[in-house]
């Protein structure tokens, strides 16, 4: 019998007990873990998971805030809100997005050409966001969709507020407009803050003050069934639904006076051009006109591609803000600042009379710089030259001063740089100089500055370009004898709940220093003479207040040396631009204005009458008399011109007077709305001297106040 193996019962029992102990311990641990987890879920995190459970049948819907109003200085509403039906779509609830959009096209609720754009917009939004696909629906549209509602899961009609401009295109280039939120907008905004919002500011005040106008959205909780439809209750479950009211955006108070704005737009109606009126004592914009314009309501309701193409391709450029972005040669409107430069540099005897025979020649040159319309003024002094706008006098004056001195002197008056107005889109214009030209051109022959270019500079032609806003700003500085204020459209913000108004302080740009009171008085006296017995005497006649002004005619078409300008033979768009600047009352200015009528001809006949209507609308009461609060205590009508300084320094050497531009051209103005450089002057000339004496500068009068954004 083979030897057997003895079984170890005690060893097996110990192994079994050990395994049982381990298994029991694991079971106890797992049991306590389960109980602990249940305690954590049911007790500690009860509210959290209850909210998640609630979310399966409770939907949070944003309540868009009402957009703030925009009002003029007299509290007249320029931009408001009105209710509208919108068709909105929740992407995650739509099984076939493209098929759904095509079905809406078949119902004539959206346009076929908009489908691709809508697809991009929807895909750029979060899947649970409600995306508007039709901003404004008529009652017929609502009824047509309602009867087919069951065919469109994820779509519904919402009642929203939409932007409304009661005066249509009035002041549109200052206001801007609102439009549908685009993919580009989504990249820069807080999506949560704009949930349920369909419109956003695109240009002008609407864009610059978007954060203040937008407000803060609210929300409400809705009980929904398995199909996502709102219900009052589900069985015995009655949820505690929360609601948070939205906070409306602030109302924006503009400095614009709609009465003056209407008068200006009516006066300029039918023409291309711009009108800008400022309060020279604060920089407040009283009127900002650019015509032709457009109706911003088109963008609020959703502009069609065809409608936008009409605006974009219109030869008259209604979308262009001419007041801030149109650039033009200023013509003779710069003669007062040229005269002021000559007086400040002591380079002119203001009482010395010079003869105007209708043309000007640089020494040693046969090139002829002609008087406007070949006029002959005879003997004129500085005052007469401003009053009668004598080109020949200022040709010589500019040549004596020199381009760099002129450019340096004009810079503190706002030329060649943005004025700093509180909305975006302003262009800086162009203030030429010898250094500028050396950088602007690549060919060495084109980089030299020639005396003939300085001569053109003296009458506001050539490379010099300005915007109407810049010219109104310059007129305001002349009005205040050197006080500089940044133009602004926004005067304050109003809390819609409390009615409390937060007024924004005007922003000082400092003072123009270095000009004597006598020189200011002399030049302003000449500008007053323009409206009493000078080029604008016709529109100054019988004015119940004294005002100063300056006409300007900016050449667009280059006239050959031996030809005569004849507007009747030219295409309308090649005729001269008409300018006029003014401020009133002359002794206590409250308004400064600049008017340009494109291709309008002489400044006295086209732009000046428009400016007079604007001045009257702002300064006169219903009785046709000057408003008492703005009445001047003293007039300049009968005051004699200031006496000349006893000592006049010897004029500095004029710029080199070698050969001038080749025959065949007279001026080189830039086309309106263009910053492209004019054609280069033929390189036959030699560069002029470069010495520049000290010049008046802008001096800050106090710590600048930072305007609220």
C-alpha cells in the first residue's frame, strides 16, 4: 500500500478563516463606502444634485435687457426701442438644421440667399443658445408660421425689443446703427452677457457706448415637458421657479441739438457734403451732418444683401461719414491761420499794401499762380487780403514764411491729426512738411520740397487735406483765441431707474500759446469783415448778431496754365468744392461751424448760406432775435482794426526761389475722401531752405480729465 499524504485540517481551517476575514473586511469597507457615498449624495450635495435633476425639466431662459435710449440735448429721443416678433432657433433641438432652413425658405419666412450665412451664425453659437434667424416678423409671418409650428421642433416665436430710430436717417453718421451679432462680434463679447440678445452697436455712438447702452440681462426658469414645451406642472411636482429682472442700459445724452441738426440737413439736402457745428467753449458737437445718408432702421430689421449692395455701390457713398472721414483741400479757409503765423513770426507788416494784379510769379520763374477766377484786387493790406480772400497776397505770404514754419504753426490748431472726438472712425487728414514728403515718396526726385508747393499751401491747396470736423475744430480755436477743447458727442449718461444724470466733463486740449492778443484781434477783425463787407457780405447782411467767417473754394480739377476755369463746361463732380467756416457771436462765441458742399462752386454762394441757417437756428429765438442768455454785451462791427505793432522785425529770407512747377498745372489738390498722395511736382525745382524759428505750442492748462468710456 503506497504511503499516503497526511491532511492538515488545522492549516486549511486557518487559511479559510483568513480568507473569510479578508472578504468580510472588504465587504464592510465597501458597505461603509457605499453608505458614505449615499450620505454625500443625499445629504451633503442634496441641493446640488436636486438642481441638476431640476434642470432636466426646468429650462433657464434669458430675459434681454432693454437697450438704453439715445437723446439729444433737449431730451428728444433719437434712438429708442419698440416690441417686435422674432423667429428664434435652438440648434440642439433641431434634428435637420439645413432642411429646416430650406423649409422656412419655402414658407417665405427667410431668404434663400441668407441660408449659408445663417448656417455659419448658428454653428458659431452654443448649441443650447436661442439664435435669432428673423429679426422682425409681420403679423402675416407670425400667422403663417404658427399653423405649421408642429413641423419645426426647436423653433419658436419670441417677443423682443428691437432698435427704432423715429427720425430715420437724421444724424445717422453720428449715431451709427445696431445690427445682428456677427461671428466677429462673438469673438470680442461675453457670450453669457449677450444671451438672448440679437443686436449690437456697429458704428458711431451705438458702438462707442455699447457697454453702457446694453444693460444687464435677467433670466426666468420655465418648467418643460419631454418635448421641451413649457408647462405649468408635471404631476404633483410644482417647482420653485426663479426669475431675475433685467437691468436696462443707461440712457445716453448727446450734445447734439436736433433742431439745429434738422436745419443743417434740410439746408444741405440734395447735395453731397457735411456740416459740423461745435460749442467752442466745451467742444460739444451741436450738429454733425453728412449727406447723403441712409436709414439705420434697415440694419435693425435685418438688411438684405440687395439693399446693402445698393448702399455700398452708390456713387454718392451714403455710408461714408464725410464729416469725420471725408478729406478735402481746405482752400482759403486756412488764410486766417496763415496770417496769424506771419504776424506771430513778425514776417509781415499788416498795414503795408501790396498790389494784386491777378497773378503771382516766383522770382526767376515764368510759372503763373492765378487769382481765383482771374480777379484783380488792386492794393490790399493784411486785413483786406482776408476780407476779400486775395490769393496773390497769400501766395507771397506763404513763400515768405516757408513750408516748415507754416506746418509747425498749424499743428496746434488740429491740422494733420485726429481731433480726439469720442466716437471711432475719424481720419487724421494731412498736414504736409518737408520731413513728411521725404518719408512719403520713394523716389529721391519726389522727396524734395519745391517752392511752388509752398505757394499752393498758402491758399489751402496741394497736399494739405482736412476733414470737416477738423475745420470746425480749427474755427472753434480761432473763436476762443487759442482755447482747445476735444470735440465730443456724449454729454452725459442717465440711470433709467433713478433718473440720475452723470454729466461728463469736457476735455481740455490745452491752449495755443505764443500768439499775442493784438494778433488774435487783428485776424478775427478780418474774419468779421468777411461777413460785413467781404466775400460773405451777402449772408452777413441784417444778421442780428456779429459773426466772423471765412469762405473757401477748393479746386478739384487741375486747370492748364493757359486755360480758364469754366464750371459750365465741366462735369459736375469736377467743379470746385465750396467751404465756409464761421463762429458767432464774434465777441462771445457760442458756436463754431464748418460747411462743405462738394462741387458746389464758390464758398460764398453755396456753403455760406447753409452756415448762416445753422447759426440762426442755434442762436435765435422764435421771435428772430438773439436769445437773451447768449446775447453779446459788445459787438465788433464798429471797432477799428487793431494798430500794427510799432516794430516789425525784418522778414527772414524767403525760401529758395528757383524754378517752379512746369507749365500746365496750377495746383495739386487731392480728391475728396482720399488720402492718396497727389502727383509729384516735376523735379525741375530745387529744394527750399529749412530753417524754422520757434512756434506757438499747445500748453496744457490743467490735469486733463479723462472722459468716461
